[in-house]
C-alpha cells in the first residue's frame, strides 16, 4: 500500500518511571557497582530485594511439573543464550542433572491455547533471591516473556555472572502488539522471517502481520489458483509448507501469524494471474513502479465471491489465527466507474460512490470469512457503519480514524505513528500512544483499542538491509505497547535501547554488521573517514527518496542511504553535549566543549577524504554536496565553541552566514540527512547571543 508521502536494604516498590534508577538493592549490590537495569520493555512492577544471585557451575534450571514440548524448547533456547552470556551454563545444566535442586525453577499452569488468541494470558512473575530464582506464569507464552526479562537482568563481572535480587510482576498493557512486514514489493527469504520472529520474542511482540500480496507481487502458493505464483511472483514466493513452518515457528515463540491479502484494490498481481475477476483492466505485467495502479476486483461479479471462498478456505487452513486481514486500503474505484457493467450495477443498487461499492464488497466477504472461522481485519478504509462490530480496524491514517472507530463501537489498533519508512526518531514513536493520556475516549471506548503495530513497507529494503531499517528501533515502539502509559523517560529509553541492540545481534540480526559490510563494499575497503561521516547521517523518508531517486522494483538498494541507519546514537549524543556546553557550568561544560571540539575537528579532517570518495567511487558520487557541508559544519561548530569559551560575540554577519549554511544542509541531497543540525543550530545561536 502507498502511504501519503508527506541503598536501602530490604524491599521497596518503584514506579515504572524510576526503574532506570534502580541502583541500590543492598549493601552487597552497591559494592558491585552495578549499572542501572536495562530491561526492555519496562515491566509494570518491580520490587528490589537484598543481595544477588550468582550464576556459577552449580546452576541448574528445571520446569516444575511436566513441561510441554513448546515450553521445553523455549527453556533450551533460554539456556543457550544464557550460556553465551556467562559460559559454563550448559555444562552445569548437564552435570547437575535432574537430581539437583534447581537454582532456577519454572512453574507454568498450562500451555495456553492450541491457537493463540487475543485473550491469551501473557503475565508472569519473576522472583530472584541470593539463593535462587523462580518464574511462574499462567501459560508458556508468559514464561517465555519471563525468560527474556531474566536474560536482560544478567550482569557480568570479572569472576562470573549474577542477577540482582528482585521481584518483577509483569503483564502487557495491550493485547495486540504487532509487527507488519510487506514482502510483496521486495521478497524476504525464510531465514529473514525466522530471525525477525526471534527478535520479536526479545521485544515481547505477539503478532506477525504478513503482508503477502500487493500490486508488485503475490507471495503465497495456492494450489487452487496456481497462476498466482506461476505468473505473478517472479518465482519468489512461499510454498504452503514454508508458510506452515513459519506459523509453527512463530507459535513456538508465542507469536500469532495474521496473513494479509489486499483486496479489492492493490490487486495487479491478482488480475495478471486471473483477469476474469477484475474490473476490466488489461494487466500485462506486474507494475515496476510503486504507487496505486488501477486494478480492482469486480464486486458485481458473483464469480469473484466464489473465487474468494475457495482462496480464503485454502489460506485459512494454513493460517489458523482467528483474524484474516483483507487490506481494503486505497481502493480508488476508477475502474469501477469506467466499466459500464459495474456502473450499471452500482446504479441498480443505489451506490453513488466507490466507497459504497467497497462497503458492499466487504459485506459480501463477511459470511465467507465466517464460514471459514475468520474475523475480518482491514485498514481504516473498511470502517463503514454497515459492518458488524466484531471486525478489526487497523488505523494507518492517524489517531482520529482509530478514535472514530472506537466511538462507533469497533475494535482497532494503531499504526499511523509507527511507519518505520517515515524515518521518525525513536523518541517520537516511543511517545506516540494508542491511547494518549489526554484521550477523549470513555473508559469503555478505550477498551476497544487493543494495541498497535509497527509497519515495515518494502519499497526500499531487501534481505541485506531490512534488519537495519527495523531494529533496534522497533524495541522502542514495542515498549509503548507493553509498558505502562507513565513510561515516558526518553533518555532512559535510549540508554536501554543501545544495550538491547546487542541482544538482537546475538539472535542473528544483522542490523549492526549489515550496514558496516555495505559501507566497506561501497568504499572498496575499510575507511575510517566514511565510518565517521556515516555515523552522523540517516536516510531520508520514503517520499523524499522517491523524489530524489525515482525508485521502482528494479532500483539497486546499495548506496550510502542503504548503509546508514535512522536516528543513530550520534544524534542524541551530540544534542546532550551541546546542552551541557551551553547550559551547564564548570567541569561539565568544559568536558562537553572538549568532546565537541574533538568531533568537529574530526569532521574537518575527514571531509576531504569523503569528497575524494565521492569523486572516485561510483556509488558515492551523490555525496559531493554533503561532503562539502560536513567539513563546513565542523568549522562552524568550532567557531561557535571558541566564542562561547572566550565569552565574546561573533562579528556582524557571522550568525547569518552560519544559519544559511545550516539551512542549506537541511535541503535534500544524496538521499541522506545530517542528524545533528538542530543541536548545531542551538550551539550557533548560543554563541551569537554572547554579550559584546
């Protein structure tokens, strides 16, 4: 779908906003000089205990009672990751054996539903003392969440691993915590899907929304309708066995899989394979360009609904989840209005607009979905008062459509602020809430907001770059879906996000190694100047890249824009240093100024090398403008610091010249943008404000 391109011993309780300050469990814990906890997402309740639990060669974890196959497998994955952190864990598990008293005991009341649903109990309680740990949960899924929290509590020292004594009572705020991946525009192989699901476990996300069809490709094998993959997939699709494998892989990790097949619009791939179900469009090939081609199913044709009955029945047997996503977005209906037969049908039914015909289509679709045990889910265009209240609305157009649905009695989830290709900062997405504190919805209406989904559209990603576009950023949004509304500490979110990023790498993600590898490929070697330059760049948004590169399905995604990440750590670091330089006093200000001097000097020194690379490396030839700005911005920063240090006003015209430089650096160039411009502008303004 195309978006609008626009130190007290004992126990005490802490509010979730104070979790970052949890440094004082006991005298022993203080002496360890442990850092603040880095659990992400934040639990709803934390109580500190006294002492710490050492993980040594006596460690033994066991399931109290009989664990089912899923729980046993989850425990084994937990032990493997714990062994990677501490070493010796697997040996201790083996040598101690079942005859030993467990150091870590897992108690689960039951496995949970055979098909996980909205009301699955995901709560858990984790208690750690100086002598052992206990994890209790109602279901396997809750236990898996507890395993992740345990792993994040682990600290290491020169002599081994340990956990602080603590009691965590945790449960998610929202039932629906999803991640949507579009694989139609650029296909993603099975290993990418698997490692994505492994990362979702760390983020405590519980719905994988798999966008399997769109204009640019149909990615699911149908045995009833084989032309979908024969002529509309370019040979890149998931077999039915592969889709069943992903469903099983996800369930093993407490994740539901909701398929999306976009109808009645965004159906070029459908009509290329089966033109007889279309509105008369002559589709000769799948579109190479992105956008909204004119391609719609024909709601006036009874054969269409018979076709969909067979298809939904076939896919419904592969995807057991209660929800079936029909898309429903951006159906312009131009083909309907241009087709005399469909226009006559509309007139006969009294439909004056395409929206009314689409509502009819959805009403006809409902009994088909019900027949196959499915509930309708779609983007917010399907919201029509004529549809029953048990459909699910996914809002991509903003909080207003979500609220409108809730006021009319419809359940819904929010996605509008969580589009990763918009390249918003993690702060913006973290603070955006499906139910803001100032909501006008009544308590009953708020219950209809079930959560939200992160969305990754695939116009500008492929298997080598997807991880760096999705992670670790999705963790910040996942915390919004899980943690209490009062969790608003942005600085601490960033602190924990940087740490959790390495946990993601440990389950196979390439969000760190992938961009570095691509930068080496672009430069032809390891290049420290390019690394320095790339560290302060981020990609432009989806829409801006369209304008600069005119991308389509055949565009090579291997330039510098593909090798830098959104909201890099440097943005926050430079902003903090500038704040200290202009607002703090004494040693704090001096230290910040020295750090900034080192940064700006390194930019000056690196700029000629970046300019040389832009002139000699073909995939960097769009960086000439940015390279020149890089050095000039470093010079501006150094000059501003000098005026601050000597408490002297710059000469007349200095500020205007620097502000012009900053404004020029904000303009589109090279499909990348500098992440530090607001902070540097603040520094320039502070220098210009010095007294004469």
